[in-house]
């Protein structure tokens, strides 16, 4: 058993009862997802759908013609569609996939025994290539929901964040994920990248800061470098802007206002970037 994936399965199992506490997060995400449909009903693909606690699947089926859910945790997807009573709906599709295609190789590393001289070039090279996901894309809308922080955390757990090539590995994982998202979107379609970037574990006031001070509070956290590896919202935004390799494929890139995700025992701050893939010229 891949121990990195096992960690994801355990997290998903533990977070199943959080439908109620996650209501505000779900409503915010649903507002953005239903707002992206456009004139015609389209096909939606969600990466990192897991337990689907952040998705109201019946509501999505009112506005999208098909909903495609992707995650490496088969049992979480099963739980999601069963608990929301859409398991038999022919417009809901499930795919058990490792979004990186390199999770098995990464799990071959052990943080405790990865020495600074261990060469990570090969695994970095693996993440520098797109994963063969075999999904029926392109889709009208693609949403990545709080999966990127997990992908990077898997790298921390595998090689340790003090390894001299860790930064390079993290950059490769992040670039690959954005490339995957953009590749899955139809020309003229839309993308929504949602990422948790700090939690109440290191930001103990996160739950109590009043809404009107939330953005300022987050700016202070970011300035003091209190955020998860590799998912500073500004860096995520820069993946699609300026000289970034993907910038030429997208337009209308917007940073949405951050919000809180309550997972019961822990709260997270969440950033989201909305954009469109350029239409065919
Ligand atoms: C924070 S959870 C998302 C929660 C979920 N959207 C919900 O609210 O119920 C991150 C998800 O990413 C999935 N995940 C982590 N690594 C993955 C990978 N390499 N490929 C596909 N899914 C992955 C996990 O199984 C988990 O379901």
C-alpha cells in the first residue's frame, strides 16, 4: 500500500462527518461553480472531489449536463455519491486516478532516510511531465478543490522540506497541476483553482477573526511566511499571469476573495483563482 495515499484515505475517512461544519465553504464554492456554467449546460470536472463534502451534487446536476469526479480515493467518491443520493444518476461519473501519475515513485522515498545528497532529479522529471489521466475531456468547467496543498504535502512527507532539491520538486508539482487543469478545459471554457493555504494549527486566531478583518489578517500571515508550502495565493495567481508558460492560453484571470473552510477540529483559509481558457481564434 502506498503510504502517501494511505494518509489521504485516513484524512478523508476522518473528515466524512463534516458536511454541516463545511456548509459555508460549500455554499461559496457552489456559488462560483454554478456561476461558471454559461448559456448552455456544460460538463463539469472536479479534481480532488474526495468525499464531495464541498459539492452539492444535486444542485450541480440542475445546472451541468454531466459531473465528472476525480480522486485517488475510491471509497471517498463512493461515500460522496451515496450520501448525496446520486450514485445511480447516469450523469455522474467517477474516476479513481492519481492526478500526478508519479505518486507510486514518490512513495518510494522516506523523509526520515532521504539524505541531502539523495538525487531527486528523476522524480522531478516525472512531475515535469503531464500525467496520462485518461479522462473524457476537454470539459466546459474544471475545478481543482483543495488538492494542490495535499500533493505538495505528499512531497514533504516523502523527501522532507529541507532537502536541497525540495523547492525544485515543489515547483514541478505545482506547474504540473496547473498544466493538468488547463489541458482539461475546452477552449472558451472556465477553470476554478481552489486551495487551502493556512490552517488554525499555525494561525490560532483564524476561527475568531471577524469577517471584516479577515483579508488583513491573512495578509499578515502571508507576510510572516505563515502558509503551506507552495500555495501562497499570489504564487498560484502568477502561474497563469505575466510570463508564465500557461499565461498565453488563458484570460480573465481573477483572484477571488479568500474565505474560511471549517473542518470541525481545524479551520483553513482558502484562496481561489477563476479564469477562462482562450477561445479558438
Ligand atoms: C482536502 S481533500 C478535498 C476534500 C473534498 N473536496 C471534500 O470536500 O470532501 C483533498 C483530496 O485530494 C485527494 N488527493 C490527494 N492526492 C491526490 C492525487 N495524487 N490524485 C488524486 N487525488 C488526490 C484526496 O484523496 C482528497 O480527497
